[in-house]
C-alpha cells in the first residue's frame, strides 16, 4: 500500500516505539493521530511532531474506546491505518507467594490483547470504506519463547500473535492488510526494570517497521527476534532455554 498521505492511529504514541513510529510516519507525509493515557506526556510528544493530532484515551477502558471511535468516525473519516502499540508489562515470579498472578495477567491481557481485538472490531467498518487500509499489531519476541521475568505479558503477546494470524487470513481478500511487528528487548521506559538499557533503541524498531511496511512484509521480526524465531522453528525447547539463560541471576536479584 502507499506509505504517504495516510491517516494513521498510533496507540501508546507518546513515547518509545509508538512515538518514534509516529515521528517517521509524519515525516513521510502522513497525518498521525497519537493516543495515550497521560495528557501531559501526550502533549509534550505532539510538540515534537508535525501533522499530528493528540487524543487522550485509555484503550483498556470501554468508555474511552467508544468515545475515541466516535470521534475518529466523525473527525477523521479518512482513517485507513491502525497501529496497536499500547502495552502493559508487569515483572514478577509465578512461584512467588501472593504474586497476584491472576490480577496481573488480567491487566496485561486487557491492554495487550483484548483492547486490540475491541478497537480493531470497532474500526473495521471505517477501514473497509477506504481504498487501502492496514492494521499493525505490535507483539514481541516473547510470543515465540516466553521469559520468566514477564510470564503473563508473554502469554498476552502469544495470544496477540495467534489473533493477528487469524485476522490476516480472514481479511486476505479485502482491502485491509494485517501486519505484525515483533521487537526483541527495546530500551524504553516499559523495559527499564528488565534490563531495557541493553535493548535496541526504539528508533531502530520504527525504521525496520517502515522498511518492511514499504515491501508488504506482514510478519516483521526486528533485530534479534529473527534469531529466536529461527531457533524456535527447529527447537521450541531450545528457544525457551535461550530466552531464560539468565534466570538464575534474575532469581538471585529478586
């Protein structure tokens, strides 16, 4: 599809991967709508972008999403692309007493998976009206091989990966293309407690996405994700072992 003169919604667009992606897209001549929960951070982000609209909205809350979709339908009828980037990650150990695993999993599943399903479903009628349209779901390398530091975050991304594949096949004969962006560890605020400083910069993720999008590559393995995926295909057990190579060190620090 064309990569300029689109109207693109980016959830979680005020920082990290979402911000860097919004910046590159706006520089290519697209109108970008960034949404996030924190108004101050959202406004600060919008000052650094051009051709942007900032909307405060929490994708995990049904009322916010209904209001967002109504505004998009009325004010941006030309919307033809969604980048589902908003994420929630909680570090904990499943073996901990009183870990509240259910509550943490519920929180992560709502933001990382259920909210994506809901937003896509509500915006599909608008996307179907466009000549060309796209949905981009941002999952993770842990969709293939989970790590014990983020056990239910990994589960939510695995669910998102499976859903994205089903959605792509469902819409393959339509005007809507379905992409999945799968980063490895990225140096963002979200990942600082799990060694994010050692991850790749969010700009690299955004650049690799743009490059793949221009070539219609639907499953985008950024950086080290390609290596993990290759290992996963040959030995899922080895891939999980690789992702948890530092588990003893992490357990000691806990």
